[in-house]
C-alpha cells in the first residue's frame, strides 16, 4: 500500500512538472510614471510602490515583480509591501537597490570617494534583508553610474578592481543569497563598467564566487551589438544565467519598447536557446510605457510571450538541428517562422 502511494506521488510530481505553466514577471517600474529631460513635470501623476503593485495585480498571468529599494513614493515597511503583494496575488523575484541615483552620480562600486562606496555597500546590504524577507530569488545589481564619460577621466585598472571588489564583498558576506549583474552598454554613463556579456562574465569568473550571475536584458544585448541568443548560450555555458528580462528597441538606444514589437524572430531565437538548454526561470518584462497604458502593454507583451512558449512546443527541433548543422540559413528560418507565425496568427 505504501509503495502504491509512493508511486502515485511520483507520478503526480512528474505530471505537475510536465504541465507546469511558464510564469511571467515584470519590473514594478513598469507600473510607475516617468519623467525625462524634456518632460521634467513627468508623463503622469507620481505613483507610490503600493499603487504600482495594485496596477500590476490587474495584469493577466503576471506572477512576479522586481521591486526597487528603497521603496518609492513614501515610507513603507516590508510588511506593508507584503500585504499589497498578497492582495494583488504577486510574489517578489528580486530586489533592485537604487545605486544609480544622485548620491551615486560618480558611481557606486567605482566612486572615487570611499565613503560613497561604503554607502552603496550599506544600501545593498539593506536590500539583502528585503530579499530574505520576501524569499526572493536574488539581489539585482544595476550599477548604472559605474563607468566613465571621457578619455583620461579614470584609471581603468583601479575602477575595474573596485567594481569586482564591491560585488565580491557583498556576495561573500551574503553567501546565502544570489546576486545578478544586469549589464548595459551605456546610459546613464557614456561607458558603463559592466557593458557586455563577455566583460560581465569575465568579471564574475575573476571574482570566482558561485552565487554571482548575470541577468540578461534582451534590449541591452541587442543595442550593444550582441546576439541575445548567443549571449544567453555563453552565460548558460558558464552556469551564470540567473535571470532575464525582455523588451525591444531600435538598436541605437535602450528604448524599452513592447517585447516582440520590432525583433520577434531574434526574441524567438533567444527563447529557443533557453528551451534547448532547459533553462528554468521567470520570463520578465522590462518595459517603459511612457505614453501607453501600463496594464494593456504588459498584457500584450505576455500574450506575445505565451505565443512564443507555444511555438517552442511546436518547433521541429530535429529538422532545425539538421539545418543548423549545415548552416542552412533559409531552411532554419523557414522552420522557425513556421512555428512562430502559426501561433501569432492563431492567438
């Protein structure tokens, strides 16, 4: 009898894994309002993080959010954030400490002032406690101000060392947590210290700790001249792809447009690489709806990603592998287009 119960339980677990639905997430900033250097009065009335969570809860099939720390729009405790998340039916995938604000305008890890570097360390350490409280997957590091703008402005050896020491010290002190570095070619700094997949992997491997990985932003990869699919494979081969998010752009700037609106085939190849390598994780959105309805835009992006997920189920992997083995571009594209466009048209 006990053996039958055990077998039934094993079958149930296997069936659950087979039927497991792909989960989707988004940065909570997707549901905030924005300003830029022209519309300095903003593109909408400011929202608090609580109000943004309420909006995120209206998105169909959204399960996770990445939350900025400190929490924007007021003084909120972890308990208040958790209450809002529970009401919206959402969980936290990551906490993003804001180490790119005015205080860190000359850098966080690479700031010339050791006091500011210490402050960055303290802020991220506070964010670590939030990750533990929410049982999130990782601390996300986006050191947007770390880098340089002009020739001769910095000593490249020292800022590279400071950047690795900053990340390495945090990962050592918080060995129970995962840290992800989200790289980006430029903005706000003209040249960012972690500007590409290869440079980020080089730094991570040089640090040499197992709990540091990469968050691959599709838009950052393509406007940096990379193939996002190739970058994903590189990170997977090194065991460092801890997270990802998607959007789209015109390749000249980080536009953060609707995922799949400009480069659907390259995005499909990116997800093909994830599926081929059995990469399991949340598919996240990093979009900025300056003028669009944030809930509508998120729903539209998730609908596209669900079509991609179905297309991956239908993709003829054997035929594609044969075409790739011969570097048959037209043959491979026909196979990929047949799978993707079939579901885009149907859905």
